[in-house]
């Protein structure tokens, strides 16, 4: 189950997807945004160390993680240099990065485990 919904991403990124929530079937961007949600969740959860145990659900995920996932979706949809830098910072090598995602998740990362 996804940790964020298509409706949350639509609202958070102001995508103005066409059609009715939750599926937004009328919008041709919906499949790509849905794919980006899965990719962003994988990227964000990979950055967090140690992994949450038990695993988070859409009801237990911390709000800062939800925000980080939505930001990551936005960066995956954006092909700018700033977006590339923000996502590259999630490699874990530059925790002093100005990436807002790293800023949100830094406290959820134990450097000795990363």
C-alpha cells in the first residue's frame, strides 16, 4: 500500500490532475505520476536508516516522511538541475546538502547504519 495518495500528491504539488479523485482517470499524466509516487517512496525509504519496524502504513507514516515523498515526486517530475541535485543528495554522501528532502529526513537516519 502506498504511503501517500495520488490525491495528496495532486494537492501538494498543485498538479491540477483532471478527473475525479482518487483515480484522476481523465488525466493523461496520471500513470506517470503514479509511477513517480512508487519511485519516490522507494527513494525516501531507502534513505531512512534503520528501516521502520514495523513498516509504516498510510495511517502511521510520519508527516515529515509524507512531505519528503511528495517533494521527491515533484523533483522526479521536474527535469531541472536543482531537482537533480536534490535527488542526488539522497545518496547519503552529502548530508550537509541544501536538499529539503535531506533536511526533512536527516533525523530519521542513523549514519552508522547507512
